């Protein structure tokens, strides 16, 4: 275990940088593509204390652009952790009681092996020679980390969006190791519309001449404009039309009226620009390509003869699925479909659709019903597992 | 009247190229920005014959990427007209009975004055020195064309999407000249979400180094990659999630399975690529900037003290508004809002929401209920106006 190495300058160099494990050539990570990574690194961060029975470990899986800094300052941006509202002492995921682990997904850019890292075989930055990855690969890497930490069973695997895909995949890949799972605002497959939006983002990145076929690292540049466009397009899908209308409507930047120029006239434009520009300071464009592709490939039913229920056959995991009524990226119906499949496999599942106009992003926001659901479910699981 | 000059090579040089009127320095087009165009050109195409009473003229207004070739071969692409399903002899908009006029909007790139044309004041291509335009400016230009054609009253003004915005604006700007109007799949204002999607497209274009600040014409290039990304993003908004799922789902290009490459694996990706690539062959990137901006600026209520009904106060125009149930770009609720406002102004309006899963694009497709509605409404208006 060592400090992870970050590719980007740290704004908060005194922030806890978390830890990293390097698995050597004898512990290759076998990938769905048939390729493997060795040696490879997984960067992670923990909160709370593992109890003597090793029974209070909760794994939190991050979304597309998230990372291991769930509940503590992000060393690159200096901003609070992305789920501090949910995780910490006394919070719904209570670190006074639970040992929380979160790792950067492989393919990511916060210390785990990814396209921006050096390929040990060549001494060069991977770029596009990094193998394509899947959600199952991400989960396989996390399982090796959990082994490394000496943890046999996870009290819960929790995540929103792509994190929810991982929570589902955990329960399917390692049913005996997952006591409970909370997939939030996700789906058992990426839809055609979602693949389409991802492809627009990838094309925007790859159209940027500063991308250089993925080998921009050695040129001291990055496809910032393309990545910003990708982020802007994606960001619209994280919100809802009513939330955008309520938050911005047609409010102008300048009260004097429209400018008859192409500079941002509407507040919603400036907001999007800010989202795009701040993203490129903390995220690697190739990681964006790899991780979106992993999401596109996700289809739990396809791995089980096309029958989603088969994925959950015999699972003892307790599931709690949460969706948000205005989420059009991972709509209520897709979340419900997972709950139905678990039911059809005679599994144990509760399903909560939370009324909110905040769209997909709701899972990151102050949503009291989500907090109450997470707190109640985790408490019930902890009690039944004898966690104090 | 003369043949319009097209900037792009004609695939179908023997196709009817339509006509153009050049208004001289004494007939400047005054714009909402305070600027004006003189001389300026409007290119148009007509179908059918104007009757002796000049009472059977119908103006069809095109959408963002449409043009005057409503019902005849497009001279640049060689493809059929964009609304041949709707307009022609015996069709719902029956050219055996009606005289159909359609013009390319100003700011466009099919023969009307726009950023790709030569600025008569400098002898250089306009580029971004072309003035920004509004939907009202487009309509003001069309009114001058209608004057030029010696037509006092239009039996109907019809259009979908941005064409519907123009139909509404016609009834508001020239209520005494518009017997009836059929705004289809549109709104009285562009929403925050729609402005956001437009801004993503514009940023994609402007991020392309081949854009050269809008002055790419003299360099023999065009921002094709950026324009393709803009088109791909927009195209997703023209469809519906269910239609994408039905049409493509997660079907792969290659039956052998996923490639673990960034080339298109899913059919929906190849479809989007095709949409992007074929668009750049026929459309000017700067026109895309100008026309999307005009749509963003559209807000009929804002021009009337914030009260939409005031826009229609005293209007004698008969309105028929059509929406599609799965259109999320111009949702049923936005169309209905216009109908309510006309009602509130004691106007004459019928409103039809057509159940379809084809999203916004439905207005261009084979939708029998739309055809029946258009045919019935136009027949009723024609009869009451004494058109044979």
C-alpha cells in the first residue's frame, strides 16, 4: 500500500490522497476483452474503521466522472467529496459504524491504472493501447482490492448511475460476498439513447486535433475543447427539463437584453460553459472514452442468455433500488425493470421511486427521502448481520 | 426574379432550382438587431398555380435545417423534397388546389442571404459579420417576398418546429394577412434545455480549428467535424427514447459481438455518424450558428409584456396546432400552452395531440392522423374563403 500518484497538479496537496495497491505480474487483472493488465494499480480511500469481525465493510462505487474521494477533500480540485452529504459520521452511510471503501475504477484518472498511466511493458503512456474495459472488469479489480484488504463479505455495495451498475454487477459476479446492494438511478443495460449521447461525446473528443489519436500526453496538450463539449452535452442529460426551466428558464446574463452576438446571452449557456471548463481541469479525455464505452457495453441480461432474471437466480443479496421520477437518463422504468427481474428470480428486493424534479443528478443532491431510505435499509441490514 | 446561386456543388443540376428575388438598396431588410441588409436575396420555390383571386396561397416555413425544396428534388443532394409526403397533387396540402410557396430563411445557405454569401459592402464573404437574425426577421423577409409576388393574404402559413415558430410569428406580426396558421410541433418560446442543446452544437462547431472564427470560406475548408458533432447531438433530440430503442436497441454492427474498440459497435452509433456526415455535405456551419441563435431568441410572450395571450389579442386567424405525444424537444405541453393563450385571447384555435412514439421527427414522417388533420383543416379554411 502506498500513496497513489496523480497525474494532475494538486490544488489541495495537504488533502488525504488515499492509498493505492500495486498488483504485481503474478496478480494480473484478467479482462473481458481477453487481454490483461499486469502490473496494475488500484487507488482507493477508506473512511471509518473495520470492526474485528470484518463485517462492517461497505463499498461505494463511483459514477462516470467520480472517484474515491467520496467524503473528503478532492486533492486535485480541493472541493468537498462528491457524496459528503451521504457519507460520514452520523450521515446515512454512517462512518461511525461502517467501514467505507471507495476505489477509483480502472480506466480512470485518479490513481488507478488507466490510459493516462505508463504502460510498464513499453515505458510509454498507454493512450489508446490501454485495453478496453467493462463494468465487470471494474468489479473484478475491486474484488481483488477487497481480498487484499482481508475482507470476505461486503455488508453493502452502493452506487449511483455507473456506480449502480457496479453494485448490480457485484451481486451477480460475487453473490456470496455481497450481503446487500443499493443500485441507485441506474439500469441493467445502457439504452440506445444513452449510447448515442456517449458517442456524441466521444466524437467531440476525437474531433479535437489536440487529441492526436489519443497520444496527446507526450505533446503536452489535451483535447480540452472536445472534452468540454462532451461534458456539456452529458450535463444536459443529468438534469431535467423542469429543473433547467426552474433554475435558469430564459434568464439573460445581461439585464439589458439579448446581445445579438454568439457569446452566452442566457444564464443556462454560462452554466454549461462553466461545467465544461471546470471538468477538463480534473479529468482525462481518454479516461472519458474508456469509461463511457464500459457503460455502453453494460448489459446484464445479455450475459445471461438475454433473461435478466437469470442474472439474479439464487442470489441471497438483499437489494434496495432507488430511482428518481424525473431522471430521463436512467428512468424509473429501467430501475423498476431490475426490481422486477430480482422478484422474478425470487430474490429479496425493495424499490423506491422518489418524486423529484432534479433529474439524474438527484442522487448527488439533498434528497431527504433518499437519505431516509439508505439509512433505514443499511440499519436493517446491519442489525440482521449483527453489526453494532 | 432569377435562379438562386447555390454555394455547394449540385448533385442534381437538372433539378428545378427555384427562384430568387434580389431586393435592392432601396428595399433594405430591417432587422430586430437594429442592423439591416441591403441589397439582400430571398430564394424560394413554388408549387401549383395562384388563382385569379390570389386567394389560394399557402406559405410553408421550413425547420432549422430545411429549405425551399418542400416537394421537389433537392438540387444539392438529389434527394426528394423534405415534405413530399405532405405537399403535392392530391396530398394533404394539395397543389392541385393551392399555390404553395416556400422560401429559404435568411441566414440560411440555400440561396437566401446568409453568412456564406458575399457582403456587397466589402466584396468579402460575410462570415460572422452577417447580422444576427430572429424568427421575426425571417418572417419580415418572407412578407416582402409575398408582397413581391402580389399576394395580399395567405390562406395558410404552415410549418413544423422552427417552421411552426414562423407560422406563429406570421399570425402575430401580420394578423390581417394570415387567414389560418398551422404551427406543428413547436412552442412560443425556446426552453432552457433547448437553448442548452443548441449551445452544445455551437460550441462543437466553434471548437473546430477549421472554423477559423467563422472565416473558413477563404481557406477552402469548413468545420465538418464540429458540424457533424452538432448534428449528431441535435439528432438525438429529434427522436424519442422508445423509437431509438425500437429501431436500434443494443443491436450490434457485427454479429460476432463487441469489438473492444472505439469504432462504432452499435448500430445506433453508425446511424448517428451517417446523420452527421451527410449533413455537412449540404449545410453551412455558420448558417447553423445563426439559425439556432434565432430559435434561442424566440419568445413571443416576451415581445408582449410577458403575457402570451396578448400576442394573439384581436387576431382573426384560425389556428390549428398539432403536437406529438413523444416529442420531448417541443413537448405537447408547450404546444398546448400556445393553444390556451389563443383561447385566452378569445381566438379561434383547434389543438390535436397525436399519439406517436417517433418524437419530434414525427412531423416529417408518415403520420396518418397528421395528414387527416391538415387536409381537413385546410379544406375547411378553403371552403370558407371560397377557394375552389
